[in-house]
């Protein structure tokens, strides 16, 4: 059964389902898998009809689809169980009783499964077709990933207090290149859209970023030295490959042009909104006027975005701390205050690289949207609660934002709107996931999920 609401667009919602692991769409977009305790359930993404149900050895803590959508891998305890969508009788189990399982990753050809073990001791590459295995030593946590075309695997290694990059050819699983990095403590990396370059950035106290070719040649570097400077917190390559968005701890967003190797734009958070051509939207909870049903239907919506005038704009940093009780020798309790995350922690590109959505943890209830070509802010969305997740539509200029209540905010070029989830399928939305074709949207909290469809 589906439920309807009316916004700028018509949206249909499925009923609510129990969930203990964030649901995931298959790569083909026709199925969705979720876990409830020790059970793995696969449903049709449109009708939500149950297609498969498997029982695992222990409580499931992760689910991963193979890229060809033919297999599902589930992690429970120190075991990885594999299930087939084509043959319900086929199943397999990888037991790692000693090394443990931290995470699993499918290779792009769906023929290999990479198991990262506890404490990042090593990675085991399982060849499912031949039931053989190989090992990759000294991985630096989860800093490994495949190129977009699946031809190469890059692994950041840590050996003798130095960082290295190993590039493996995934056709033969042979080492293509291995080179040392100039970083002090590599924090992250990302493949470029060309699949021939790697972007690597340093730890929180060094504002340094490098681009390497596959043979280890440094083709570009970006560094900012200031008297008081913190490092990069997030780096995101635009889909077109021309720009790199760099978010820092000091609330600066840098837009680096890969072509001419220059900083193309800079944004300081919070922005100076007054006086600019910026649409500022603030979430409002209005009281519905009228006494009869007809009068209430003709009145203003109860929950909506309100366009705010310049003189009412007030973007400020929030002093966010965690209070932790600690014991002392005298037997009393003392409160230790530690800062939460701050600065720009997440940036996301639209599918056409024309817009950039920015989240600064020091302004946790707002999302800022940047016009890349004009290097200017075009919209600010302010919510009542802190933003939990935000995501661009894979094919349209449509941004979905979740703030932990039973509604989602949606930005499009012609404005913003609030989409309320009906009571029968309401979840306190914390995670959102688009299907690859953009026709369906998973809305999930810790215990429940539903799926929304745009018409």
C-alpha cells in the first residue's frame, strides 16, 4: 500500500519496514536489501514484495550488493556470508575467526571479494570463481578503492612511519606501481574521473593536497601556509573532472581548477549573505488557521520553508561540545568538555558539476548551495534540527536534505519545499539513498525505513 502527499511534486511512499542496518539498493536499482536482526531481506524496489529471505549466523552489521546485482554479501560476527539472487540454494561462507572482519568490498567485476580485517592488519582478496585468495599487507585503514573503470585498485600503505601507494592491475592482480608519498599522515584519497590520477591529502594540521599519475609522478600540488592554519577535512572531485572542492577545518572552501592549477574560487563559512542575490530559506512550523476542515485546507501549509529577508539572516557558529563524566581520586565526578567536529566536513557535487552543496559542522542546521560557474552562493537552507544527511539526485538539480524528523527538505532551482511523511510510514529520517536511476529514494532511521517515489 502507498500513501500520497502533495508538494511541488507528487510523491508516493511505501509503508514502514523494520530495519537494523541501513537499506541499500542493488546496482540495477530494481531491488533493495535490508537486515532485521539476523535476517537479510531482499524486496522488489517498486512493489516492495519480498523476493528472498536468508538467516545468518549472528546479527547482521553490514550488507553489500555485488556490482552485477547477482549476489549479496552480509557481515555477521567474524563471518561473511554470500547469497545468490539467481540460485536460492547457492550460498557460501567466509569465516575469519582469528583475524576478524572490519569491512567487505566487491570488485567491479563481481568475481572478487575484498575483506579488510580487524585493526587493518591486512586485506584478503577472495577469487570466488576459483576459491583462491591473495593478501595485501599493511593497508592504512579503509584507504583503498577501485578506479571508476575497475581496472586498478589503489591501496594506501603505512610502513616504518611512512605512507606509500600500491597500484594493482585487477585483471591479473599484479602490482603495477609502488611509490612513497610526501605526506606526513595521509588522511584520504580519491580517484579522478579520468581513472588515471589519484588525489591524496594530508592530515588535519597540514593544508596539502597532491595529484599523482599511476606511475607515481606528482602532476599537481596545492598547499596553503598561514600563521594559523588547519588542514583539509574533505576533498571531492567534480564529476566533470575540472574542479576539486577542498573543505577545511577553518571554514574555508577552496575550488581548485585542475586544468590551470589555480584556485578558481573561495568561500568562507558563514557567508556574508546580506546584500547578495541569495535565497535564504528557513524551516517554519506554522499553526493551521480555521475551525472547519475546509478552512484548514485553504490556509497556509503547517510545515514549510519561509523566504527570509536580508535583515533577518543570522548564520553563526555553534559552540558544540561533548560533556563526558570522568572520575577523580577523591571519588567525585568531573565534566570533561571535548569539541565535536567543526569546519567543513562534507561537500557534494550535483550530477552536472554546476552546483555544490556545503555542510559546515559549526553551523549544523544549515546547507549552503554554491553556483560553481559564478563562484557565488545562490541559496541557504536553514532547518529547525541539525542536518543528518544530504544528497543530490543522480540526474537532476534536486537536493534532498534530512534533519532527523519525519520530513525531508527539497531544493530545486525554482525554490524549496518540505515533504512530510504520512503518519503510517513516518520515520525520523537520518539516512537517504537514491536509486541509480533516481526514481526511488530510501528514507531510513536506526530502526525503520520506507521508500519514496517521485511521479
